[in-house]
């Protein structure tokens, strides 16, 4: 299992012509089970560029690209995201960096960013079954709302 210390810095960086290919290729580091339940980063980036409500970034651990994150601020229902606040639309951590706390720190950073902007709740959703991130989100304080996004369980966390 990879290790990460508190001294490691996680940063969010814009997707640019210089890093877009590498961000897209990160999807290939996922297991087949995960690839079945996690949208490809290339698709996510395209959706992000087509949305006025999307904030999306490459995730770096120090100077190493390790993931992708995208949040919908909840203001544009044209994206098919109809909830009462910001929605963690995509979170992808490269296979070799999973299990080290990177995803947890990314979610905490997103929560902190949203708190500073005055939000009180963060929503997301996930499918159930093999490869589901349900346990990950529950450990981070997300609880089911009783709602669904398509066939995915809607959950929320207090910021």
C-alpha cells in the first residue's frame, strides 16, 4: 500500500493542454471493476467544459499527478444534477495511489473550499455492488438522503 505523510502536499491544478492527456490516461490505472463504475476522465473533462456550473481540477501529490476531481455548484440543472447544493460529481484517484489517504484529503479540501464559499452541505452519489465506493464515503461522513440520481444512491455530508 502506498504511503503518504502529512508533509506531502496535495494541490488542485487546472486542466490545460499540457496535462490533459496525462489526466485522461489516469483512468487506465483503475482496476476493471473500478473502471465499470467510475467515469473515464476524458468524458468527465468534456462534461466539465460543457457546464457553466462545473469546477474541475487535476489532483497532484507534491509534483505527481494522482487524480481528478469535479464539483457541480448545484446552480445549473441542465447537467442533470438536481440537488440542494454542491455535488461532488467526480472523484478519481489513480490505482497506485489508492489506500494512502489521498482521496480522503481531496474530499476534505473540497469541503473546506465549499465552507469558505458559504455552503453547508456537499452531495454525491454512487452505485452499489462490486467496486462501490460506499464505504469510502460513509467513512467521510456521507449519509444517504433517501434520494437517487438514476440508479445511484444520493448521499450528503455536512460541511
